C-alpha cells in the first residue's frame, strides 16, 4: 500500500515500550476529540474518544489525556507492539450540528521488534 | 455487519477530465461524509450528505459535488480536474446526523492521481 506518512513527525520505539503521541488542537470550543490510527493503504480506524468535560479516558492498552488549558491531547499506548506501527491522527469536533471532523497533521509511529 | 466500501480503489485521470467516486455506507448508517487526504496530511472535510441532501460543506470549490441515494450510498463528483486534486478520497458513514455519539466509520479510500 502507499505511505501516508511522508513528511510527518515520527516516533520510533522498541516493542514493549510505552508510546506517547501528542497533538495540539485548534479550537477551544471543540467538545469532542477522537484518535484515529491509519495503516498504509487503509482508511482511518477509530481508537478512542474523549469529551471535553473529561481529562482522561482509558481503553485497552490506550489512554487519552486532555488538557483544555493548553489545548493539548495525548495518546498513550502501553506495551507497544509492531502491529501498532501506523500514522496516528487526533481529530476534534465542534458540536455545530453535524459531525465534521477536523484532523491534526498526524504522527507516524514505528515499532521495532 | 458490512463496513464502508469504496470504488474504485485506484484511478488515474488527466487534468480537465471529470471523475466519479462511489461509496456504500455501513449497514444502517444514514449519513455520509467525504474527506480529501493529500499525501502526508490529515483528511480534510469536503461535505456531508443526510437524507439525500448536502448537510454541510468544507472549503472546497463547486466543482466538487455529490449525491446520496435512497439506500444511503453516495457519489463524489469532481469536474475540471486539477493536478492538486491528486489525493486519497475517503468516505465515512455514521448512524446519526449531528451526533457526536456516532463516530465516523471510514472506508479505505480511492487513490486518485491526476496527470
């Protein structure tokens, strides 16, 4: 498949490490945030979401942290595996009446065995 | 449950031509959105369709148009293709319009190359 990761910030980790991917969002009025994973040649895949009235949410091996004061979002992946290698995007929604996503620039995660 | 499917997967067109991309939404989803993803960038919102009508539009010119059919499937049409239209075009469906409780489910996209 084709790479979607050209010219993206890259995070390289070893298998088993914990990974932290950061994202700065643009609109202080956004009230819903989502992390997507995009593998080469595929569309974005939903990972985890968080509402603006929360500052932390945990899923299976993933945790999202939200700091509204500095408009910052992070995705933590525990015990990173080679299958986690992909481009990760944060996206925000302003509850404007339709579920339009505004995506960030993306970070490529490379996991070495 | 059938996911979002798009066709074709790849397409090569010449500048000035017209193109139609197709999308079948996930079973039961009545809202379809289209996004353009340039290489190395995040997806950008083109427009959304609900009940066969355009329900919101991003910063794209009128030569980008769409349709939604009674079975909720959708088409994206681009006229007078330009080189900068080369991108991955993603279709996403959701269950409820305007609800942030209904995450978008994306297809794998159509890779359009304009020469």
